[in-house]
C-alpha cells in the first residue's frame, strides 16, 4: 500500500488494477482518508480498478490487492470506447448523471470515464441513463465497476 505522509485528508492508496502484457503490475492511485491504521475510505471511484467505489472502506495490502471491509453508499460505473469520447458527449453524460445526484469524471484526454452514483438511485435508473448515453456513441461500452466485490481480494 502506498499512502501520502500528509494528514488524513491528503492520503492516497495504490490499488492493483491488473497486469500489463509484460506481466508487470499496473496500479491506480486514488484519494483516500485514513479511517484507522490499515483501513482507508476511498474519496474517489476508480477508473481502472474493479470491485470498489468512493465511500468504500478498504484494507490494502503492500502489493495493491485490497479487500472491501465496508461497502459504501455508491456505485462505480466505468465507461470506455475504441476511440476518444467527445467533450460534448462527456458534457451530456455529466448533465444526465447530475440529475441522479451523481458525478462523472474523466482524465483530460477522455480515454475513460468514471461515474459515481448513490446506490439508493437504483440500478434501473442508472442503467437507463448509461444505456441511453452510450447508444449514441460508436464503440463506447460501460459497466458497473463495483458490482461484484469478490473481484479483488487481499
């Protein structure tokens, strides 16, 4: 596990996202809050890592593998495509997700998108928004990033 030596509000965790073709591990660094030694609450949902979302409390091993100790109130939805998502398409998603009291985020190049929405909104409403948005885009797919917490474990 990697954490910033700053106060709890400035902590980050390094989670294992998978392995490159060469076999080398690939990590995603996410903002987190130290809950107590060895336990971190995610402050943001991941774009590459599966099995967690903002608000989840994790136990993180030195190799980046993690266990969700306490599930938070959010779902993480990840989206990516064969090409780049246009700024207009991303803005449309941000607006649609905002109506669900959620947030859509992406790196500057819009290579992938991360959506965080409260579980209380319900799967049907989230699926409707995401499917409607993706239907107008060529090659874009989306999935629930934390639908199965058994995907990652210590």
